[in-house]
C-alpha cells in the first residue's frame, strides 16, 4: 500500500505576509455616501448640472442684493421693450424701491444693495413686459419662489413618502393593507380639485390660524406628491424584506424602525433620488399651472408661472413679443434639464449593485 501523498504546503515568507496584513489593516472602508460622492464627481454631466443649479440657486437667493430693477415697478405708459445689449443700455440711476412685504433678511439685503450701488440699476438686458417691468429682474425673483415651492414639496414628499411607504412594506399583513388603502383613497382625489378646495377654504385672507396662504399652498402641493413616493418605496421594501441582511438584523434583535432607517432606506436611495428629481420638475410645472389659473402665488409677488401668464396676456396677433416667451421658457427648461441630468447621475452613483457604472469620466 502506497503511503498517502503529503498535502502541499502553502507556506509564505513571513515578511511579505506581515506586510500584506499591515497594509490591509491600515485601509479603512468607505461608506455608501463617500463612494457615491466619488462617482458623482467623476461624472462630467453631473458636475455641470450641479454647478448650473448652484449658480441659479445662488442668484435667486441673492436677488435682493443684485443691482436689478424692482420686479414690480410698473410703467404702463411704455410699450414692451426688446432686449438690449449691455453696451447699448448699460443702466441708469433710476432704481425704485418697490417690493411686496419682504422678510427681515431681504430688507437688509435691499438696504445693502442701495449702499453698494446707490440708485444705479441694470438696463433692459432681457427686455420688459407689457406693464414696463424688467423681465430679467422678474425671472430672478420668480426663480426664488418657484424653487422654494419645488423644494418644499419635494422635502415633504421625501419625508412622508419614504417613512410611510417603508413602514407599510416592512410591517406587511393587515397594517400594509390598511395603510395602502388610505393611499389609494387619497390618490383617487383629483390633484387640482384638492388644491382648489384647500385654497378655497383659505379664501382671500392672508392667513388662517396664523399660517400664511403661501404656506397652505405649499402644504397642499406637498401633501399630494408624497403618495406616489410611498408606493415606490413600499414596492422596493417588499423586494428587500426577505434579504439576508434584513434577516440577520432581525436575528440580532433590531426593531422595525432600526431596520427601516439603517438597512432599508440606504438600499432604496437610488430609486428614491430618481423619483425625487422627477417630483421637483412636476411641482414646478404644477405651480406654474396653478398660478396661471390664479390659485398659486398672488401678485405683487412673482413666480415663473405668473411670468407665463403675463406673456400670454401680452400675446397679440399683430405683434409677437418673442422675448416674453423665449427667456422664461429657457429659464424653466434649463433648470428642469439640469435636474433630470443630475437625477440620472445620482441614480448611478447611489446604486450599490452597479458601483462602477457612473465612474466613467
């Protein structure tokens, strides 16, 4: 009988092995957010979208500080003027401090603007509307309102939709059925009808129970856009609730809330972010539509929806004021395009199952 063959030895020199162990021990793992940010920075389209949205947000936020004409100062005796180049109409000492009731911070910024630029204001770089108001100033100030409405509704959709839909999918059973029937009942209500009904209760009063009409308008929009988010998150949670990491967390004694916020939500972030970037443009268009109907932002305040209303009122079969249509359309379209590009890049960067998809520069 032949002796058994000796098993091969995989002895490694001690020095290289210790070096490998030391190098492995010195390396630290990176979180999902760190990896996503690294992938996002390598995406050229995402970088351009972020820079553009940051620039639009900064200009809108600093609108009271810029040397722009008043967005509500009217000159009804003048015809709508076409855009003029900066070297043709560089500006003049004609600033009129006319605004709606501003916040304390905006009043201070307007005062600082007068300190820095005195009475000087820019010329009609984008032209003026049928009431003699500067179009560039109205676009900048209107961007503040439209972006604020979109962000408020998106934040409401994110918080309510993710928590509600995640709990419904995680609990399952009768709790899931009851919670989703509530969503179905609310979803059956027409969006425009609900907003009209809520704003009809407010009426022409400026506030109800200390809550301003604009806040009610924001809450009415945000309280309806979270329904689709809840459905999307519930479906994702149902597909993950039997996953190994969830079973391990339950075996370790983790409760539903801990499982939801620690394990579930990070794994559905890609879908949530994509849907959120679709929600923001939808809210902006809804605000424009409701303002067009006279149910949204009320004059003298300005939004991109009200600017569209002014452009339609100024339309005439005898003469087309093209700048009143082109520039607002470019403003809305460019912001919506940047949001969609950023959402697509965020989807790739936050997807843990495709770590290298967005890594291409």
